[in-house]
């Protein structure tokens, strides 16, 4: 039984950071999912994949996994690489890029 500990990134449809303030522990799949032939639904016998534990800090999640003898990997969050600019900066006279239209 192996688990992932990670901090979720915000979705593409989300402008705020409301759902990104916690650390999650999720278990990896033991067996791959299979497609049910009649309806085409994806199914699995592994009920641990439905379990998602939330912790306020990474340290709490790691201590929980160690206490319960769960092997885990920690996925560090990536920093945002772009710097947002205002709409007015598109028309700035010291613009470094030329106009494309």
C-alpha cells in the first residue's frame, strides 16, 4: 500500500487560492481500472482509491503515514512561473515585444 502526499494546484477555472490550502494523502491503485462491458463504466475492486485524507500541513500528513505504516512519496508544489500584468501593459510604449497584428 503506497500513498501520495501532495498540495493541490488550483484549477484552470479558478482565479483564487481557496481550495489549495491543504495537503492531501491519496492511495495509489493496486490494480488498473477495468471497463465494465455492458454500460462502459470504469470500475475497480480497490476501495482505497476512493479515500482522500486532508491535512493542514505536510508534516501532519507524513506523521499520519508513518504512524500507520504507510509507504509514501511527497510531491512538492511547483511555484507559479508567470507574472500577471495588467491589460494596460499591452499598450505600454516601452513594450519589449512587437505587435503581432
